[in-house]
């Protein structure tokens, strides 16, 4: 079901991306004039401002997006960034129409509503909205004189998060939701410096494999947004504004998506549509520039450029596809692989029992249908320096005493990171495997384990399943 949902999301994103490229090719919603002043004195003919987005480039851009979104590595992850992409594109399309037709404030509300939904999917997908604010401040200030349009935009942004906050408040979980969303995540950035964000981004496989090879074309596409355009060519002026919005979105997204400095590959799904749109524009300009060159030389450059783009886009897909086939023994579309301890958890517990997953593995609770005895079904917050204080750890142990887990699944050796093993005897080896020694005092948690949960009922792939007993 999740695989099918990801496929649907990919194709919805691709269809919306088609509409975005068509807006870049020809803006059919031209409305009021924009004060993008022409800095040159000589007249500029409107036909000189057309973007070179032929049918081949439009098709190529959409295929590139579908291929890159369909990378087997990303398809194996149910990441929230994927579901935020269609909403990001809706914001671009609806916001662009509001900029062109300020009286159509419904578009402003739709743009805000889509952005609010994207924020609920992933908090770091707000770059498109921040970029829209900069576009209005820098190049469309007349929209600031339309308070109803701004209220519609703001109301749309707050509608989704507001309804969710109301639901949490009714359920008595609003404080916990705010703490999990903002209180915990801010500690990732406590000691972070800008250089760490850039360095970890450049070290990311996703950035090296996808963004860096096409970066030149994206820069060329962004540069086209600042070309002088004919004063009487409203179509070109509106398209120029959309390109500037896309360029700002890419820059802001690349910063926000890696604000924690961890550089996980799936973080960098967020800037992909705006980046590919600019790359498509830049490639069109590059190919048109060489069209007027001597026949043989121009054809060679154009053919080489297409070959490079095909390799840059298709290479990662083919490489990951081969790797995925090899690690699945050729069963790419076979039965899903269960998380190793899940079968043991099922036969060692009843559906009504609670099971604590100690480590980074949310697959235990969600894969077996066993509830967690605590809201910390993911243990990383309990070892986050600054966030995991004595009071929080005491609260966590009190939850365990109240909800008495039937099992504890220790995955600390399976996915070595911040969460140490519960058994002190395993701690030195965990450090050798790369564990982080910068930890709070976990003695209350270990005391609960030592008093109730030391019996091992299953062991597989460095994962231990402990049975708990209570007096």
C-alpha cells in the first residue's frame, strides 16, 4: 500500500511539474503589469525574451523528475518530503496566479493552504513560502497594498496547522505535539555553524549524484530571470518573476532542508522540482546558444550536452537499480522485507501488550501493531544533549512503570548512533562500532531494564529482544 502511495505521489508531482514548465514556457494568466524595470536604453523586442522550452525539453524535464523521484533508494523510504512536493508545486502554481490576478484571492488561499499542508508533512518545506514573501517585497510590492489577499494567504497557511492544533488540544496532547515538533528539533541546531550545514550537504550522496552535475544548468536558468525584458512583453516579465521565485526557493530549501546539519539523502528531495525547472530553462538556453554556431561544432556541443544530461539523470537511477536488485537477490518487486525482530515480537507478545523499541527503529511498533508504552517510541530524544534532562528521563521511566512493556527491543547495535545499549556489558563494543559517548545520565532507564527486562527471548542481526517481568 505504501509503495502504491509513493507511486501515486510521484506521478501527481510530475503532472504538477508539467504545469509549472508550461507556465515557464508561456504564461497564459497574464494580468496587471509588473515594475520589473528594463535597465537598458535600447528597445528589446519581445521575441528575444522567449525561453527556449521546446516539447523535447518539457518531456525531458518531466522524465528527469520522475526518474529521480523514483530512485530505488528513495522508493524504499517512506519519507515525508515526498508527500510535501505536490503541495509545494500547488503553492507555486496558485501563488503565481494570485500574483498575476490579485483580485482572484482564492488562489492566495489555495497557495497558503498547500504550504500549510507541506509544513505538516515536513517542517523544513517552508522555503517556497519564504521565497514568495521575498518576491513580493522585492518585485511585487503592490501586493502589499492588498490586505485581503495577504489575509487569504495567511489564513490558508494557518488553516491546516490550526485544525491539527485544535485536534491535539481536544485530545489533551497539544503540549506534547509542540514539544515533539519544535522543542526537540531545535537542539539539533544548538551548536551548529553555517559551515557544518554546507559541509554535510556537499558530503551527501544525493547532492553529489543529482544536484552538482546539473548545477551549471540551474545557475544558467536562474540567470535568465534577470535578463532585461521588453517593457511591452508582459508574458516575459511574468515568467521572469516566476523564475526568480524558483531560484529563491532552491536557495532557501537547500539551507532549510539540512538545517540540522545531518545531511541525510532524503532531506534533499525538497528542492528537486524547483531545481529541475531552473535546470530545464538553463539547458534550453545553452542548447539555443549553440544552435547558431557552425553546423558541425554546434551539433557536437548540443549532442554532448544531451548525452551529459542523460547520464547525469539516468546514471543514479540505473546504478541504484542494479544495487537494489543485487541486495534483494533479484527480487526487486518481491515480498516486503520484515524488520528482523518483528516476527519474534509477534509470537512473544499479545496484540494488547506494549513493546518498547530502544534505539532508532520505529519499524518495531508500526510493523507489529504493538503500542509503545511511552510517547518516545523513537529513543533519540532521550539521549539528545540539552533536551534529555533528568526530569524528562524520570518522566520516561514513570511511563514505563505505568504501562509496563511486555518486551524491550534493543536495536542499538543494529543501527549504531546516539542510542547506547541497555546492557552495560555491551557498551564498550558499541563505542568501538562508532557510538557517540556524549550522553546524558541514563542510569534510571538502565535500572528499569535491570529490574524487569534482562531475559533475552530472541537475538538476530545484533538485535536483542528482552522479556519483562513484574512483581
